[in-house]
């Protein structure tokens, strides 16, 4: 199964892995589905594809971090699972009291040669048990840091 990235105009360039034919398609109608799609090339090859509508590449990592909840005066250790230019996904080691739209500060260090340190406020956007998805408040600063990673 191939992963195909969708641009800001909901266009995806689909390439047949057998014959190399590639075609740009409007995939707007698939935007809110998470189904794996089936495609058939002109050469007769059937294949499955997965459309990725993310605006930014998401890098999988395993980085130790800290989370500061200033309003509650709390600090917790977290594990950063993946990062992108616009957001971060992390797991808490113990139950948390986060709510959607809470602002917390994350602190972690990338494992790049420069050991780039990040200490940024984020807004909680998704919660699934101890797994938390958040968006950077200062995305332009994180975009500059991202090029160092």
C-alpha cells in the first residue's frame, strides 16, 4: 500500500508502482474519511492507497520531556512521540487533568547533533487517554527550529 500526500488544493499525485504512470487527482471527497482506498491503473494493476492530508510532515521520535501547567502549578514528565512544524504528540506517564484548549508549556531536547532545546507553549487539541495532541502557539518560531532537526 502506498501513501500519497495531498496538497493545499486537495490534489494528490498518484503513481502506479507497476508501470510508473502518475496522475494528479482531486481527492476532496475523501478528506473526512480515513478509509484505505482501492485504485486501478490503466495498465490493469490494482493497488491500495492511503491519502495523507497533513499540512506538515510528522517525524516519529522518542524524546523525554516535561510538561508545565502554570495555572495549576503542576509539572509532569512526558514522552514526546512525534513532532511536526505545527504540533506535537506526547504521552503522559500518569493520569492528567488536561482539557481541550488548555495551554501548557512543553520542554524537550531534540536528538539532533546540535541538541536543539525546545520550550514552547502549546494548546491541547486532542486527548485519547494519556496520549495528547497539541498545537504550537508560536508556529513561526517552531518552523525555524524545525530546519535544525
